[in-house]
C-alpha cells in the first residue's frame, strides 16, 4: 500500500511521518521550507511518500510535480505500485486552505480516483471542531481527521499527541476501497488481463 502525503509548506507532513513511524525519519523545520524532494518511507508495510510543500510562490510548479508523480505511478501495469490513498494536510491553526489545495483534492479524488483523507494538523484543542466541520461540508467525499503529531507545551499550557489512533483506524478502513479503486483504474485502461471480468464482478461497488 502506498500513501501520498501532501499539503502546504510547514503544515506538518514530515512531522506526521515521524509520528507514524515512532521515530525521526524525515527532516522537519519550524522556520523554512524543508522537504525538497519526494521521499518514500516504509513503515509497517506501508510506503508513505513525503512531498515538497506547496508554497505561496511556486505552488503551481509543485502542484505539477505532484500531479505528474501520481499520474506516472498510477499508469503502471501493477496496481500494487500505485498511490492508493492520499493524505492532504491542512494546518488547523491557520483555519484556511487556498484554491491550490482545493485543486489538489479535486485532482486526487476525482481525476485520479483516490480516496482522500484530509488531515488537520496541529489540532491542539479537543473541542475546536468548527473548521473540521466546514471542511467536511466542503469536501463531502473525503474523510477529515484532526491530528496533533507532537506533544507541545507553552508555559503552563500543554497539548499531548492525539488523533493518530483515529487516523490509523480510518486508513485501515480505507484499504479495501483503495484496492478496489486501483483495480478499477487498471480496468479502465484495458489492462485487466485474463481475470478482468472476474475482477469487475468482485470489485463492483
Ligand atoms: N505540536 C505540533 N507541531 C507540529 C505538528 N505538525 C508540525 N509541527 C511543527 O511544525 C513545524 C513544521 O513541520 P514539518 O513537518 O517540517 O512541516 P512540512 O509540512 O513537512 O513542511 P515542508 O517540508 O517545508 O513542506 C515543525 O516545527 C513541527 O515540529 C503537529 O501536529 N503538532
Ligand atoms: Mg517536510
């Protein structure tokens, strides 16, 4: 299973990978754009692809890189090599997403037929669910989960890591759908081979 992780710069894509892996795998930075090229990290049988963040300047160029990566991967013969699921990260504290993020979600979910989980990172405050509610309404075909990937403290105030168990459960629940969609993409390209009709029957949703 391959998962693509994308979103704006500094939202916490690499920090999320480190939280999932339980150790420092990817470089992170609190003040500059950090991840510059796509890197795959294997954690418990899943490959997570960390990508360069969409920056205000140059977001179109980075968007193109992500689009061509997914298009290339999902044109391969073997559906096991596809990107099967996308995590689109949005910083909950910013309470905003721009039109590039909207286009990215549409590209992944509609054009590439991938299940998309929108991850609200830096979700420090358990009761603050207004923004996630807005996103659920805006992107009804995506799941939305709130995650705090790192413990944080500021004076007397503390927020512990949270949401990672929920993300794991949600990801597990998405596996059959992700597989079905990958096979459906192969079918559409006419590369179904001998068992094409069997697959069609099995995976018809
Ligand atoms: N407490 C807390 N800090 C976070 C979280 N996500 C990211 N951070 C912090 O935010 C900063 C940026 O995180 P990165 O993981 O480097 O962000 P990125 O999305 O990979 O950024 P680029 O590689 O530049 O695109 C780091 O200082 C992290 O420690 C989170 O969920 N909780
Ligand atoms: Mg990064």
